[in-house]
């Protein structure tokens, strides 16, 4: 074999020009590599080297055996179907000891067997094509990258084994992989600990959610979701995605999620919540942005009011199977500043299912994201069952597996269509408050009749009538028309709400002994399980309270 044809595989050599004539170097196994190991060059013989200059500087004139014996890589030559040993160089002997020639490699070169290279030798011999295996670890703990090259020897077809010790590189790579795994585990643990451990369960909605971290080392991001019961039968739902990956993204996500819960307690419209979050995101990290959808469901209105900060659209399948996409309005991501967000709405009546999700569910490198959203719409149109079943089906339909390259968060909510005995536990009644002082007794009579028809126990009946009376009296004194009293029952609680046209929110305060007013809200807060107030769209306010129903209430 001509030295110039395979010398490029040796470290530090250069491939000669393709047009160079073959100088007829002797074949390995004949005069170039005898059976015995070569002796060193005589001291009085001038050494030649690549680029050494002069008449002896041509690489074709180098003694092949001397070159192989002096390189630091491990070199062995085997031939025949049994891979009998023809030659090993000095580095090979230094690493594994002297090896007898003429013996099969299975017995004479056990280190190759430990590296599982014998099948590779068979493959190279059959195919006459070189093969390389990288960073293969032997029994002694050393790692080698091995190239096996076919060549002709005096004894027939053979294989030249060229092995480089890469133990230090392999150990460094393993330490790096271990560090990345530990960082990813830390990020996943932090991410999961910051997500809701248990979802809140609204009376009127059935909800399921899932979070799946990406399968690659750096794929853990800042996806999050939350469900927040606002009181008065209303529920806030949020899903978001912090751009970036790792512990930092998870930490920013945790701060945003905490802020969302705090702002939600103010019972603000969705666009005002996003406005507050936008300013907070800039304060947390000006270099970090996040997308988010914040939505509020009110069972009395049968719709989902939402605001979006650069997030993907909510998808809703109604009771007839029609898919609605909540396209507008959509503002820029959180952390960009300078934008006034606005709220929109999408119908969510009884029998509807809505899906909120992050881009990991629908975004793929080889297709437009709109195609992914369209595919999700198709999957949702055929996904039936409980929210958890729908969630799992959407994950499978999107092809999300354990080695997915991005993290995924999905939130599925259903507004069940209740009928029969179940429907009897969800009732509504409302009264428009017209007139002056006579509105108060009319409201008390209405509340008493409704609570009696709902078959509440006398104690709960009396507390409900008292709460309705106080809320109506407060509205008549401090509010403006139009006024309305609404009573609502679910399978878990009784909700009483009064709305009027004045947007001044009441507050609980301590009345002095001589005060003739100021005790209504205090009374309501004392007898009810919970109470609150909020501004309504278009001006005005709603003041509500609720009573938890005893177990077994029909």
C-alpha cells in the first residue's frame, strides 16, 4: 500500500496532491513491516521528516515502519479472516504489552475484544471500507477512538487498526454531560415546584392540565399555567411562556405566576392584569420577555373574557362540535412596554371545551406554526371525554414524546351541560331593582321565595335573606341605577350578587357606636363564607358574597 494514500489518516500529516505518481512503496507484510518489530534508525543515518527540506524531505522516502513506531497513536496490522497479527507499533506495546505475531486477534489482542472491535474488523474486511468508532471505553477504563482501514498485505486482505487515546476528552465530556443533567434536573425541579401542585376546582368548570419538560439537555423553559377562583362563581385561567431556558427562565416564570395570582385577587379586567404584568416583567429582567393569556370565565355570561400578550389563540369547541379560534385582540409579549392591552371574548356556554397551550405543542422546525394550530384544531374537534382525556389525546395527536425538543404546557377546561338531577343543583334567579325604598322589601321577599324553592335549611335560608337585604340596602344608599339582585346556587355554594351603576367599591370598616350606617358590609363579611367586589365593564360595580353549602344539600 502506498504511504501517501493512507497517511492523511495519521495525525499531523498532510494529504499529498491527487496527481502525484505512485512511487511503488513496498506493501506492509513484505519488506516494509517484517514479522519482527523494526529496530531504530542508525545514529549515523540522517533522519528525514515531512517538510524537512533538501533532497530527503519527500514524504514518500520516509521508512514506513519507523514512522509507525514513532507516532503516539496505537497501530496494529491484522490480516485474514481470523485477523492474525502482523504488526503492532511501539505505542501499542507500551499500552498493552508485547503481542505475538501470527496469532488470531481474538487471542493475541484481547483488548480489541474488550473494545468490541472484532465484529468491526469483520465488517471492514467484508466491505473493504474504512470504519471509525468514537470514544469507546475498554475494561481498563481508558477510552479510544479507533479507525479501521482495509488494505492489501503480502498474506492477503488485512485491516490497519489506528487507535487514539481520548480518555481525557471522554472524561471531560462526561463531566460536562453530568453537569448539564444536574442543571436540567434542577431546572425541572424548580419548574415543577413553581407550578400548581393541585389545580383549584371551580364549581362550574372541569379542568385538567399537564406540563412536560423537553427531552434535550437545554430544553427546560418557563412554561406555566394556573387556575384561580375569584369568588362569586368566576374563575381566572392563565397560561404563559417565558422566553429562554434553564433555571433563569423558571425563576422568572415563578415571579410572574405569583404576580398573576396577586393581581387576580384585585378582580381586574384581563387587559388591566396584563398591563400590570408588562411593567413587572420589565422590572424583573429587561432582557427577558414572556407571552401570556389571561382569561376570566363568568358562568352567568356564558363566555370567556381574555387578553393576550403575544400568545397563541385559545381554541373553543362548542356543544355542536364547531371550533372557534380567539384571534383578536393580541398585544406584544410581556416585557416590551409601551402597549395598551385590550380584552376580547369568545363564547363558552354549557357543553363547550376550551384549550390553552404553549408553543411547544404546535411549533415544529419544518412547518409554519399556523399549520400546527390548524392541526390542533382538527385534533380538538375529535377529542371527547373528560378534560384529562382530552389533554392526553391532544398531546398524543401533536406527537409530543419524552424526547420532545421543547417543553409543553396544556390547560383544558370544560363547561359541562348539566341536565336532570345534576342540573337541579345549578340554578339562577335574578330581580331588577326598580323604584325607591320599596325595592328593599321586594328584594327580601324575592330572596326568601327563591331560597325556599331551592329547599335550603332554615338557618341558611335566613342568612341568605339577611345578606341579600344588606347588599341591596348598600346599593340603594351608595349606588345608582340600574340595579340588579342575582342569586345563584351550585352543588357547593350559594352566591348572592348585587350590581349597580356606580363604580365606587365598598370596603369593610369599623362603625362607631353613634354611626347610623356603615355596618352592612361588616355584617355580610361576618355571616358569609366569603365576599368581594369588582368593577363591571362599561362602568358600575358588583358586590357579592357566598355561603358554602353543607354536605348532602339537595
